[in-house]
């Protein structure tokens, strides 16, 4: 359900350029933050710092702590005959599980345990005429799934199957007059797409097709000056999910006060470099 | 753990009531929390759905069919409420499917009605998607669009649809194959990027005098074959794709429709564009269709429209710049004659498209453009003269391993990689920040002995 703030911020865009279908967007409030509140975010993130998981273990270079063989066995058991992956024992199939499984196995140095060719075949069968990807064959293109599929193809060395110009255009059309990015046509902008969309564009070498300064202003406007953290849209409640993607998005935009982030794994570049996992080519311009 | 000697205290009426009240309160809290969590905040909470699934599986072993049916029915109603909040929640739909699969009597007709209802709630986007799935011909889609929604044509999806190539229609083709005894080199370039791995083996296993490269498709059929024979008195032999083939390739990256269909679409859309002169979707569709139909005859109009798009839709300014650059390079490649020299100076190019199509080029003038990188310049294996003066280069990464390069006019200060271009004779770096350094000339000559360097 919409928060009152969201409804207030929402407007139908009168912009004649976009006529045909109305564009949903927000207006950035005049008093929204314009600078990056790093210390506030550090405090906010610290509150979640005691939850350790796989991701944290990789960051801390401590994957030895887990039972790798058992984990690999379980992840591989989720792969189906058509190459797709279940998310869990309940059997939902989605390209995002293909990405999670492959990223996880690759971070552990065990990509060879899965059937890569079959997995690639399944992900490519989810490619649409617009160059994007959906969660299953024939499903509508969605930025979240595009990130998963493009990231998956980068990890497995099959990026050449992506029509970068076609997909890059679809992705840059996600930028709305407020500067924010949405996940599909006719949807509201959301800070998390500053990651899904932007990382996809970085991987296929088309990051320069969006208006970086406008996006930066949008992301910064979604900060909470009181508590730290980022919300999906200006004035909404903050959460760790949007805080990560807000900061990671700023990093991709070249903000020097944040460490460089790897667009495929959404982890610091130096961690990925240490693992020697950069086997894909990015044409940065 | 067992506990011994604990006295059982009989529950009084009062205590029981208090306990019941407490339970009711907890239940209320649980219900309030779950309904809040699922409906108000986010019905996409997988752990909650998974716990519910476990509970249902347990109930299946303990409850009667009638009871089960009732409980599952209640769950379906609950799910409907969740879907009203977020009709596209994957977790919710997947849980619904679980319920349908496990309830004693599932009404699939009712389910179909519900799907139809949600389907109609979504707007035209989904309809378009399904049309695409059915792989209707382009003109059918145009027709359907006009009938269903007046004025709805000019949005993003339709723009894409008119000029879309269906995935998988573009095949990689071998553009160029060269065998050189002099440089002990076999060079193969493809029209699109592809995974070389197993191809490499085939190329390298070619015998000394006859090299044939086959490119096989998924089902093993041969998509393309190129052969080159090297006679004992020649040093070099090559085979190249014709310009007519390249024209087809350029068109195919825009659309897989045939020429007649494209011409027909272009007529229709130009008509519409006249009615909505400042509509960017219509404008871009016209541009892409013109490029696909006949890029050289529409060149002037295409460039004018792109100019207009740049100011109309400034957020995607760089996209239009790149599209324009690609278009100009394609026009030049198609018009390339046998002189193997390409002049692309002062065209406002923001990048150099299709370097893989120019492995034969000997002279390349790219001066006075807005190039920022040279990443793929090592494709130019026969390049002797390269002019990159007055661009916006930050480094010259990629200008390496060019065995024939003799003259380079460069406006960057990243020189070291040039050591790998062993034929280099002239280097012009005037106007670079490095020229203000006192010993630049000495250092350059030290780095590149035998090269004539100009710093001022």
C-alpha cells in the first residue's frame, strides 16, 4: 500500500515527450539531502553488523568457516534438467536463482560442480525481443532479472550473447524526469534500481547512457538525515536493502568517498580482485 | 531434557480463563502481525511463506479432507488479499500454486477467472508481451494496437516492437580471414562477438597452404565457411565478406523484418509522426526504420531527427550520440573502396563502432572527434597510419600489437604500450600536458628508440 508521502509525491507527468503512456514519477522535495551523509550511514549499518552470513564470510576472507562440500552439494542439487535452478525445496524456478547459485559456487571456486552449459542455455531462453530477461522463458523483462541474467552471463563467460546496444537502450529508458530509475516501463523510480539497472549497464559497457548527475541527486534525496540509511523514494522509511543499493549505486557513478564496487557480485572490487574472479570484459567509457 | 519431581499443579478455572485470554491475545497479535507483514508491508517474504507451507504439510497428515478444504480455501482468500497489495509478488503466486496443488478439491476454473481479472488490471504492456510471445507479424501488431487503444501506439514498447529483431535471428559470421606467412599470423574476424574457445583450435590446426574455417550453429549446421589458400610464392592471402553482406548485417541488427514490411511500416509511422511532431518514441522509431530501410538515402533526415532527439530527450543525450556515431561509421564502411583508407575526421564520433569489420584497413583518420577510448584498436592488424589528433582520449589502452603501424598522431600521454608496435616511425604528441615537462622528449626517445617524436 502506498504511504501518504508517496501519494503526495506522485504525479502524472505532463511532459509531452512521453505522451502515449503516462509516466509515474516523484518530485524531489526542495529540502531533501544533497550531500552524502557517510557517517550517518556508517552508524546505521553498524546496527546490522552482528549478523554474519556467507556474504560476510567472503568479505572477511573466512569461507573456511563453512562446510563448503555440503553447501556445494545442496546448491547443485537445486539445478534441474533444463539447466534452471530451484530457489529451495519448494520448487520455484527463476533466473535469479540461476544467478545466486552460480555466484555462490564461483565465490567458493566450485563453478565446475554445476552444469554450466545447461544453465547458460536456460538463462538465454529467458531473453526477450527487447534484449532484456524475465524470470522464466516468455516472462516480461524486468531490471532485477536483467541484472541476475547479465551477471550470470558475465560470471560464466557468455556475455557475448547479449545485444548490448538493444539492452542498453531499454535500460537507459528506465531513467525518469526525477533522475531516478524504475524497474520496468510505467513504474515508479526506486533507489534499488540504481543498482539493478546501473550494474547491468556497467557490465555491458553502457553506463554512460544515463544522466549520472541527475541520478546522483535522486539517490542522495532518498537519505534519511536523522537516522542515516536510504529509502526507496524521498521521504519513505529507510532499510538496509536500499541503503546497500544506494551506496553501491553511488560507487558505480564514480563517488570517490565510497570504495569501488564490483558490478557483478555487488562486493568491493578488491575482494573480487583477490579472488581473481574478473573473467569478463567491461568496456568502460 | 527430562525433569524430575516437579509437582503438577491443577489449573484453576481462573488460570484457565487467563491462559485462554492470553492465547487469544497472542493469536490476535500473530494474525495482526502476519496480515500486516504480508499485506501492508511486503507479501514477498519467503521465510513466512515457507513456514506456512510446512504447517500445511503437517496438517495434511492430521486433518480430515473437509477440514483441509476449508483451511486451504481460507488461505486462497488470504492470498487474494495479498495479491491486491502486490499483484506481481512472485512468492505469493508461487504459494498460491502450492495451495492449489495440495488442496483436496481445487477449482481451476475459478483460478483462471482470477488470473484473467489480474491480467486485465495490468495495462497494455502485458498485452504487448503476449502478442510478442505469439510471434505475430509486425504489421499484425500494428493493426491490433490501432484497434485496441487509440493513441497508445506512441509508447516505448511499440517503438521497440516495430524495429525489433527476434532473439536468435542474428548469426555470427566470419567477416574476414587472413593467413600471413610473413608475420606468421592467422587472423579471423567475426561480424559479432562470439566465444572463441573451440574455434581457435580449428583455425590453428589449418595446414600450411590451405586454411578453412567453418562456423557451426547449435544444431551442427554450417552457418558460414571461409577458405584461404596460400601459394608457395605469396606471403599473404585473405578472404573478406562483401559490402553487400555487411549492409544486410547492419540491417539485421535493427530488424529481422523484410524490406517491404519495413517500407510499409515507415510510411505509416511517418504519417503518425506528422500528427505528434514532438513525440520522441515516434521520432526514434522513424530514425531506426529509416536506418533499416535505406541508410544512405535517408542520411540527412536521420541526422536531423537525431539532433532534435538530443535536445528533446536530454537525459539520453549520450545514447543518441552513440547511435549517430554507429550510423555514420556504418555508412562509411559500406562505401569503403579498395584503397583501404578510411577518413572519419571531424564527424563528431563519440565511439568507433564495428572495429571488428576493419581488420584490413591501412590508413585511418579519426582526428577531430570526441573519442574517449581506443580499447578495440588492436583489430586493425594492417594499420599503417593512424590519426587520433584532437580527441578526448584519456589513455591509449588497446593501441598495442599493431604489427604494421608506422605513423601515429596521438593526443594522449600513455606511451608505454606503443613499444609493442615495432614498426612505429613517427609520433606526434604536441598539445599534450606532458609536453610542458622539461625532459619529455628525452624520455620518449628513451622509451621508443628509433621513433621520430614531435613534442612542439
